[in-house]
C-alpha cells in the first residue's frame, strides 16, 4: 500500500469534482470548488472519519470493497479505479468479471434523474443503483448477494419476484431474460458469471432449460411493462434504455403516459415511498 500517494490521489480527485457533478447543491457558504471529505464519504457509503483518515495518511488499509465504494463515490473512470486499487495494494479487478463499477458519464446522467424511476443494471441482471422512485416501484434490488443478485436467477428460482408483474406477461419476461442471459453467455463463455448462473438454472428450472434449448435471441431489452403494485394496483409503463458499451451496463428509465392513471399512480409512489427498501 502506497499510503502517501493514495492520499494525494484521493485529494486531487475530490478537489476536481464539483458538487453539481454528483447532484449536490453548491450552497452559499462553500469556499472551495471541490467536494468536502464528508460529502465523498456519504457518496461512498462510509463514515466521514474513515474516509478522512485515509486522506490524512493515518487510516487502516482499505479493503477492495472500500476502494470500490470510493471509486464509485468519486465517479472514477475504469483507468482511475485501477490506479486506485494499485495504490491501495490490491490486484486490479478483472473487467469482464467485475461489472459493479459504473462509468462516470452514466453516473452523471443517473444523478440527474433523482425524481424519475431509474436504475443502472449490469449485463448479468444485477441492479447496481436505483433512484428513490425506482425502489418505491420495484423494491430495493441492490441488496441481494450471491447468485440472487442476478434477476435472471431470481426470476426462475423465487416465485415472489414474479408477483410484481402481470401473470399474462410472465412468458414474455421468461423468454426475454433467458435470451439476455444466453447473449452474455455466448459472449463471455461457460466459465463466466453468466455461465455459472446458466448452469445452475439448467439444473433447477425446467422452464429455463426448455427456453435455453431454443437459443432465444433478445428483442427490445426493456419493452413496455405492466406492474401490479401492492399499493396502487396496475401501472403501465414505458422503458427507455441507455447502454454504456464500455461497461456493458444499462440505464433503465421507467415512465408513464402524462395525464394517464398510471402517471398519477407513479406520482403517488414518489410521495409515499411505495415498496419498503
């Protein structure tokens, strides 16, 4: 671990990042242009004291998980994240296997969608980030661990996951999710994360195995959706998708027709908070 250089690197990136870059108000009393240490800590999901000690060269040896969180908080590029890991004395994450780092450009767009139902999803069906309204609409999808992080896996192994969607649409969702996993499996190979999920599902889900043998090809990744929300009932939504080719991640934004009943229900959830996080 190169403690002095690590501290210097974090300080330069913090001072170069503006509050508006991460969706924070500048405020009238801000005397410096960059972010404060406590702001970086909050964006990274850690205590201000922990982060400050690293910058002051007196903190503990940060783990890979902590460095990954700091990289997300500081909106580092992949190259900057790799440099951060080297300074912290850890191997550089494999880019094919680790897809939890969100591109800074994608994060800037996401930060500007605070009032929308939006989320960033990896190629493996893992939800990496959600707005408050997305959590109210779909529940907190970021807290899963292991194979359950993947919606591909959850859809075929956890019946509760399907309760949120109209039963008439289940076959379409099953085919689309299978096709999407098949696409990633073909690209990354049998020993990839997609290969592990596919192998487990082939042994545990007859529905998945039947669809898999058909070699399905993905259609529109995020077509219109009908969600049966436990609080407000049926919501009909459109979904726009922004794809980041470098990271193989997607930004999904759910919208309803303005003036429609679904639009009013979405507005209601934005106020009430909807499903528990």
